[in-house]
C-alpha cells in the first residue's frame, strides 16, 4: 500500500476529488494547511505597518491506495491540480505497512 | 428649580433656539386657535375663518414674544436630546468596542471589548457620583465643586435650557463614557485589568471632569478665553489622544512590537464599529446644540460632509503612497474627519467642513503612519494619531473656518485671525493638564499595583489569562 500526500491549491480540491473518484479511490482525508515553497507570501499593510505573510494557505490531501493504483492516483492529481503557474503544490508517495478498518477489523487492502 | 444654562450653550445654542421657539410655537398656536375660530364661525363662512387664522397667528406671535423671557421645557428639543443621548452611548457600546475589537489580535479581542464595556460602566457611576458636579456643579474658573455630588438637587423638574437637567446630565455622561474608553486603544494588548479599573475611575475625576468644566462649565477659564469647542474637540479628543500617547509611552511597547505579526484579526468588526461611531456622531455633534433646531441641522450636515471627505482623503493618500486603498484606511479616515469637525460643528459652513475633513484626513494619516514610526511609540490603535492630532487640527481649523453668521464668532477667513491663537491656547491648556495628570496617575499605579501583565501572559492570551474566556 502507498500513502499519497498532495499539497494543492485550495480551489483545486473539487477537481482533484472528482479525478480520484473516477479512477476508483473510495476515500481520502483533507486538511487546511499553510506553508511556503517557491511561491512566496505577500505583504499586508495596516495603517502603514507592513507585515510579510510568508505562509500561503494550501489544502493537503492524504489518500492510501493499493500499490497497483498508486501511479494512477499520482497521475490523476497531477493533471487535475495543475494550473501551470507557480504554487501548484507537490505530491509525496510513501509506503504504508498496515491499514485497519475499525468497524470490521479488515486489514490492509481490504480496509481501503 | 434649576434653570442654569452653561454659557457655552447659551452662546451657541440659545440664539438659534430662540428663533425656533418664536417661529414654531407661533405656528402651533395659530393652528389651534384657527381651528377654534373656524368652528365658531362655521355658519359665517370660510373667508372669515381664514381672516381668523391670520389674526390668531399674529396674536400668537405677539403672545410668544412677550412670554419668551423664561425658558420652558420644549418637547421637541427634549425628544431630540433623548435620542441623541442614546446614540452617543451607541458610539461606545458597541461602536468603539467593535472598532477596536476588530483591530487587535484574535487572542485579545475579548480583553479589548471588556475594557471598553467596563469603562462605560465605570464612567457612568463616576459621573453620577462626582463627575457631573465637578463639571457642571457651580460656577468657577477651574472646577464646579461637589454641590451636585450623587446628583444632589438634580430633580425631575429641573431644566437646563429647554430640556430636563436629567437629560442634559445623561447626555454629558455619554461623553464622560466615550472619552476614557477611547484611551483604551493606545495601550491595547498589555495592560492589567485591575490597573485599568483604577486608572479610569481616577482619570474621569481628575482629568476629564475638570477639563469639561473649563470648556463648557459655568465660568470655565477656557470658555472665558472665547475658545470655540462645540462638541468636544479639546474635552474629548485632544484629551483622550494626549492621555493615550502618555499611556503608550509609560506602559511601554507590546512584546514583539515591529517584529511579530500584529495585524488586525477582523476588519469587518472594525468597519461595523466605525459605521456605528459615524451614525452616533450625529448625536454627539448635532446633539451638542442642546436643541432640535437650525443649529443642530447645520451641525449634522457639516458632520456628514467632513467625515466623508476625510475618509476619501485618507484613502487617496494611502493609495498614492502605498499602492492600495485599504478598508482600515477608509474607516480610519472617516473617524479622523468626525474628530476634526467635532469642535467646529456649530461654527462652520459646509464648505469649511469639506476642507476640515480633507486636511484632517491627510494629517491624521501622516500622524498614524509616518509620525508614529518616526517617534517609535507603540500607540497600538492610534488614539493619538487620530483623536489627539485630529482634535488639534480641528480646533485650529475651527478658528480658521468659523463663520459669524452660523455660530456667532468669525474665524481667520473672516478677518478674525486672533481666534486661531485663542484656539491654540485652549489646546495647550488641555495638553498640559491631560498629559501631566495622566502621567502622574499612571506612575502612581505603576509603583502600587503595577500597570502591565507579565510577558508570559502577554505572549499567551489576555482573554484566557485575565478573563478566562476565548472568542472561539
């Protein structure tokens, strides 16, 4: 099993979800996060006081899939989340050693 | 029966009110008598009735002229002053609380609204106990004494001009509430609540009430100078602005000032608060006519014009200098314009108001951004930059733009250049008393119970540490 973690632009979330359900992904976890990469932050000015806001709001998607599906998932996210401009985000893939569905006790691929 | 009227009001409000009385009451009387006459003459014909109305109108006016000597309760004036009093309270609760509450960091928003709310309650009780008496008790150059302490002798039937003294006292109370509440913005995010309670109580007694007496009370020395302050440019704005500056310096900067992010957490709250302040300001300025007549009407018009012109002036100045017009900028400008027109609102015409707004907006923008940066003090929410500086600009410009036909005193543009010097003298008197006594009070509190929260409390959250609550 693989954990695919994607950091994407918030307004792209719905497109990513549609792309993933269309290739058979049955669940994922989303969180609102902040960070920075090549896309720098911005400046805010309040009565002359300037603040550099260096962290940009992003959405983080975590999805665990079987090894066979992992490449398709990465591909689907890459296509659906891309705008072509700086700040489109990143995708990380890592191994998952175990998964359990709490309600039934199913493990690994059965639990996904 | 108390019919004492403060000279300031007498000079400003009375002549206008006098005109209103004769015109409005004359019409009322003529209408009533006209009806009676026409009923009696129904059989004779409509023509006679019309003649009867004309005669009655003449008779009514004559009777009114004869009876005009002693002020009587005017229900129109009283209705307006009841309304004005309510909306001036609305300026503080919730106006100022929201205006300030939106500008602090989220961890301290409840502390801010708590400080404003508590100050309003303290102001009420202190004004009832001694403040009103010190300000409006007896005649005298420096204070009004304690003869009206706990509102002794302020009975239901007493009149101040044409309104009940109870209404006048409560109207003035709302000024004694907002003035100290304005100071809170200067030391936002770092003052101990116990220190605030002690400071506000003593400040109203020692600073606010005496200065009110000087400017508006019977025999006050600034009043006798001939200085013009219609609705509180010196009493409310220069006073709170200077006290705020002194407090910001003595209490010291916020931990992390200029290093950490201290941006406002919710400017919609600030916009709502500023809008409530703007609406309430009609009670503040037009209410200071103490009557519902031509003086109040002109005060309302100039207030609206100055506020809008200052808002635009600040917005354009910021847009030119920083590249973007901001929400905080335009609402701050509106408040700056309201401050600047306050002393002038009974003395200038709409053209004067336009210029007072434009100049007030730009100068307050400069004071709240460049001047503050240059001098390095941490006046967190720009109480000095807007109320102190705006009050001074307004006080001086009142001496420039005053129109004799409106408030009875000519300004520099009408050839009375000396009025500017009188205005400056009144400004200096206010700065010295407010500055020195605020410093004395704060230093006394500092060596006794302490002024500031600990650095650890300040870094954490005053809402949690001081009040045991959080906003969400």
